[in-house]
């Protein structure tokens, strides 16, 4: 007769600098965040343990707060989990907090809302201290026009035009709750995107297109036509990964 | 009969991320900022040209604005110099501006005032996006006590206790015009030091000592005794290089 061990479910928040990684999700031939977290976890709980993220982030994209969960029979106090992880993790990945959660919780399926933020460095000269965490746009931008164009992207739309043509999902309808654009005195411009979920490269293509509205390549109204076209080739460039942060995941 | 070529003197502002370098000044067996600037300059003007900085910065220390000058017979418009340099420089060094200056100007001897700033990340958890540009101090700090202690360092003093014992200069009297300590909502604490000049490691030892006042290791008044002792061993730790920025040089 064997005693069944109790299985605990743990939800963690993690912050990472994506610069050195091939994205969140496990992949062949490239080091990923998930791999680093699973390796750290293996050395804590001494058995291979799968972790489940709230979703992927692309190669080079950062997370201020990503969420993942895992199961384990090991029970240690909630506030010890981050310390245990961080002792095993490199300095560009930090587990911020951990909590025991009911077994029905799922880091991916239970997401209610995600916030992404994108940082532009809008100055004639590069800012070397921001180079890993922003997109340097050296020409002046019409922020008013960008805000106007962004307003056409808010709401429920078919975002086929704003989705990588490599994406495999069928349903390209997504609901964007909010897009805000804030200029800071320092020269940074922060674009914030809030929605239930986003397609592959969607935030980066929205940013690239909005920047091209700001520089005068597209009119504000062109964004409506781009949406209607349902064709990736109609939209603007994909903004580089290093300016993008998964900022927050709500449950 | 040869025509003497006119020699022009050029003053440049440069920003650098010191993380990958052995400091500003040329050294054997380690890559320095000066070396990178002189190599870039060689490929522009096609002859070896010495540059003169406003002073050294230690290995790992950054500069928001360092100043240097050089002589050349090449004359190109002022606003083309930064572009010419930046084409040859790596992405962690950027020449911000250049100006032709009278021949009596000297980047080191004509300094009127220097400002250094130091960034603390004061939070229980590390901030991975600041890790290259701040010192993570995970315990709480008594900012009031730090400000009080800092007030004893302002003015003209013999800073022997706040100078690396490796320093070779005789005269350790320096005049600190201002020290300010600002807490930001984000969790950053910025210490600003303004003075005509600083000794080797002086800002970093002042920061280390002030942090140890903030944590309760030293009383505010202890700083007066430390100054009086004229002994490096009496002062606190040397704060790590990566939090320090040469912020500005005035002429």
C-alpha cells in the first residue's frame, strides 16, 4: 500500500530580460526562458517538472511580469520559492513572487487581461543606456496622429493585417481594450496596449505601423483600410523586439 | 617650401556604457574608452591622434557626458564629427556633439565643475532592467540619516579617508559643492555629487559610506570622525562601479 503524495499547484510571477534568449517557450537549439526556469526547478524539486506560462513572448522580448504555474509534491513556504529559484537562475531572470493556488487555476487559460508596453527612444542621437530596452526612432513623430490612428485599433477587430503571416491560429479576431501613448520629458515614448490576448507579433506590428503614421508614411485613416484589408503586407514594419515588455497579466 | 597645415582643436561630448571596458584611460591588456575613440579617430583622420579626456573614469563606470579634445588638420563641419565617429564606434559609445574650440582650451585643465550621479536600486528584489546601471541595496535605508551624513562631506575637506589607498596624488583636499539624495517612486535612489574634482574612488567610497549610514552601520556623526581620521580603513565600502555615472563636465 502506498501513500499518495499531495500535489501542490504554484503560481509564480517572473521578470526577465529577453535579450539573451530565444523567447519564452522551449525550443530546439536555442536557450529559452522556460528552459532556464525548468532547469532551476529541477535542481530545487529534484524531478523534471513542466512549467506553463501565460503565453509566449518572442525572442528578445522582455517581461516585467510574466506568470507561470507548475505542480509539485514539495511544499516550502510561499516566500521561499522566489529565493530558491533566484539562487539557481542567471541574473537576467528573477522570480518575483509565488503563491499556492487551487488546482483549477491555469496560467494560460485563466488570463483575463494582458498589458504590453513598448518603449521608443525618440531623439536624434541614440541613448546607449536604453539601447537594450527601446527602439531608437531618430526622426520627429506626430504623436497626435499616432493617437488618432491608435483609436481605430481599439475594440474588437479581425487583426489579420497585424499578425505575422507565420501565425497558425485560425481566429484572428481580438479585442483591444486600450492603447495609450505617453511622451516623457526624457525623450522616451511609451505605448501601452491592454487586451485579453494578442496575436503573434501583433503588438510589434501595431507599434511599427503607428510609428509610420507618426512619421507621415501613413495617414491616420489608412489604419482603417489596413484593418479592412486583412493582409499583413498592408500594415507597417514589425517594431524590433527589444523595445517590448510583457508588463502585466491579470487573472 | 612646405605649406604648414592649420591645426584645429575639437572638443567632443561622449556618452558611454562602461560595462565592457577597463575604464576611460589607455591601459595595457584591457580595452578602454580612450582606445576605442582613438581607433575611431584614426580611421576618420587617417593618422594616429591622441585624445585628452576631462579625467579618468574607473573600469565599469559609465558616462552620460564625458568631454575630450584632440587636434587635427582635417576640417569637417562640426555636426558631421559625431556622425563620423559613431559610424566607427561600437553601440555602447556615442559621440553626442563636437565643436571647434580655441587652441588654449584643455579638456582636463579647464574643468570648472563635475557632476557624478550614483543610482541605488532599493528594493527587496533585484530589478533586472537596472542591473547594469545601479547597485541593488535590498534592505531599507534611512534617507534622512544619509542626508544628514552627506552634509558633513560638503565643503572643502581632506578626503584621504574617501580615497583609494592606490591613489598617487599628494594633495587630498577637495571641495564638494553639493550632495543631494533623491528617492524616486520607482524604487531608485539617486545620489548627486557636484565638485571641482574628485579623488580616485572618492564618489564610490562616499556612496558606500552613506549607504552604511542609511543601514545603521555608522551614525551620521561618524562621518565627521571618518573625515578627521584621514585613513581609508575608517570609511565604508566602495560602492560597485556599475551604479556610477559621470553626468556632466562644466568649463
